[in-house]
C-alpha cells in the first residue's frame, strides 16, 4: 500500500555546502512561519555548540506541507566525524537531496553520504547549491558528480538523477539555469515527482525502527522512528525488541508527528509516518517497537567502526573539584552511559574504575563530547588520541584516511612536505586555474592527529582540509609527532610578569600573568626537544637601589591560549588535558618532576 500524501527525504552533503540554510528556506516557503515572523538563521541548529561553530552535530526531523502533501525532512550533519548520525537517519527516508557546492564540487563527506544512500537504494535528487558564487563552475561540478556516481558503482537508474540549481540563501531554485525563478517551487515539485511515496501495510504487524532518542520534561523519553508496517494508537500495548533480542512488553502513552519546529499530538499513525512515541522507558537507538502479541524485529542499524580512542579519567590535579560540580568516577561513568544511548557511533570500555576508554570517528567528535561535558559541569582529564589498530592475518593494520586539501598555489610545497613526514601518499592533483590547487592523499589516521593546527599555520588560515575513513592498511611504521618539548611548572603558585618575561626566549608561553599553576602543569612549549622545569612564580627581589633603565615596564608577548581542540592536538603520550567548566589546562601525566623520566 502506498501513502501518496507523504514524502520522506534526507538532506545530505559535505560540511558547509548549505544543507541547513536550504532547510531554512523550505520551512519559510512551506508556510511554517507567519509572514511577519522574525526567524533566526539555521533555525534547526538548536544546540549552543552548533550555533557557535556553524555546523550541524545532531540529525533533526521536521516537516512541511506542499500541495496537500506532507514532506518529512531530516537534516543531517556534514562532518565525517558525525557519520553515525547520517547512517541511522537514512533508515527513515525514501530518497535523498544530495547537496553539492557549485564551486567546491563533491568532497570526501559527499562520497561517504552518497555511498550510504546508494547502498540503501535511495533515489537521489542532485541539488547544485550556491550558483551565485563568483567562482561557480556548475558544468564541471556536474561532471565531477557523475564521475563520483560511476566510481561508487551506481546503477543505470541511479545515474539518471534529476538536477535542480539553487541559491539557498535567497530561497531560489531553478530546474534550468536560464529559468526565471523567485522561490523554491521547482525544488518542491521535483521532490513530489521523483521521491517515491512510502510503502507499507497499515493493517500488517506493527514495526517501528527507533533511529533517534529525545527527552521531554513532561512525558520523559521519546523514541523517534519510522513506521514500516502496521498502525499505532495512543495507549496501545506494544513489544520492544532490544539488541540482544529480548522482548519487553510496554505501553505507549503519547504519539507525536512533526510539523515545522513543533511536535503535534496524534491519536494514531500508520506505515510511512515518522513519529515520536512517549512512554517507553529504557528504549535505545536500533530497537524495534512491534506488535505486543506478534513481535517481528527489523534489522538493526549498522554503523562503521570507530577509528580513534581517548582515555577519559577523573581529574587528579591539585585544582580538582574547585571549578566543577561533577567530579567523581561515578559521574563520568553515568554521563558516558547516557551518551551511548544517543550516539550510535561511539564505544566505551568501562573496565577500569577511574578511567574509561572512549572510541569514536575522529578528534572532532570526541572533542564535541568533552566540550558538552565541561559545559554541563564535569571535570575530567583526557589523554592523547590514538588510532585503533587491528590484526589481519597475523599482521598489524591501521586505519587510513582519504585526505583532500584545497590550498593556494604558493603553499603546495610546505603542505606536501608536512604530509610526506606523516606517511601520506599523493593520489591526485588538480588545478582549476583560480590560483588554488586541490590535492588528494591517502594517509594513516594517526598522521592527522595534531595536523590541522599545523596546516592552518602553514597556509596562514587559507587552506581547507577534509578527510574520510578509507579502510585499513599494514602498519606504516613509527611516525614523529611533536618535535618540541614542554615548559613545565616546578611548583605551585601564581605566575608573575617577571618570571614570564624571562621565560619568553625559551619558547612559546601558554598562560597569562597571575594564572594559578601547580607542579607538573605545562605552561608553554620549549623551543628545544626536551622538557624544561621552570619557575613561573618567581618574583623580583626588592632592594632600595635603583639602576637606570632596569626598572622600565616589561613588555610581555601575548600568550598562546589553547582551545580544547588545540590542546588535544598538542599533547604527547605522557601528557594530559585537564578540562573543567572554566579552564583548559595542559599537564604531565606524572606531576612530580622527581618521578618523571629525564628527557
């Protein structure tokens, strides 16, 4: 049975290609907002971190109505690190809008999301966005997309995709570039024409695959998913099948459907609908909600394995507990267990009592989790990221990445040198004649740890860097990390201008004057390769003698204040990052200088 009054679609693309902006336009023109209503940009990015960074972290559901047909839309993240969000949301839809920048063309994450969509046999609708860019190269980008489809072994039917050209910021879509259009109507028409209506037997056995979890203060936990078969009503008795195959009977208290930014109460919903169900405690992503008497499980969501791990531990520094409220190992354990319920792309080992091994897709994904925790009042220490290796036929293999960089021509030499040191192999180089060069490399995942900061420094902030997991290869041997040592405080106290001024020739300082420090805390980067114990609390001795010129005001070079990502990238194996709601500190794993090995 086909539900002709519904369409279920996902918007997929590389980061910054305009998914959330396009969705803004679709909501505005879909009659969700009043004509005089002021609406903030990227209205679907409702997490503080999303708005601050301009990226989507969590997939979100919404819906608009067009010509009497309800279009359920899922906005997905563009960063490869949040690929787990994309994978699970694609299970809800019947087709995808593949968004590609008219200048940048398809990038690594474009390949990732498109492959997942093609594997699920989802028909794509190509949206070439940002056609107003002065450096737009629409025909070339279209050819690159065709090449990508062929490279991913797309079928003849999949290659016959419709195309629409958009300026998402202005809310304009065109079926042909020469068309005079002032709205997104051509896009809406193509969605109705090309995206198939959902199919399912509304009288069959109830089957709902849970693809997201949310929480409401009034009704508690909400299970979000698509109904593949059957009909569900409020107050129905149902069964839940978990990851171990256990069947638990429960009752649904409320049903919600999506309309714009709101959830609407519904008495019932049937096959093809995307719904949020309340009343089911303990439900997890991937579970099946099914008939109470005739339970029929759906295939669980499969997500690519993590490639990066970090150790999250209790904060053991002398300043522990001064700034955060949640500081115990039990607090950490409970928070990470909660994260597992929402985030299908991470794994956590709870073997130790005070430290937990957290595994994810990349540094960005793990740093986002850490940042969220510190904002919630947690204190913790985190270790240097490490790649997750595996044994294949008795040989050690490590994860590899497809690295795509886009840099001005003058920086090609220095970037190539840096990537060569990190065991990267060039696969392709392309100069589009705009003064910028695009280069593709295959590089071990560990070669990218700490590379982003170096890359931005080398390219003076003008380079673009994207990467995507690309299988496993034999271990590539040892790889040099940071070539410099650390300036390590040798006692507790407050830093002084006098001490910092005299340390400046030694290297780069990370702290300001009057900053509380403790023994073992890293206060700067040594210009040489060894660690150096320094006294940053030293004060000038007072005398009653004056010398000409010696008492003039000293000038401090502004310190390099580390962000969380920079701190994680900077540390070595024997160093940690101390994270609190107010501070990010670098420290040695062993605080006492007498107990640390001499370097």
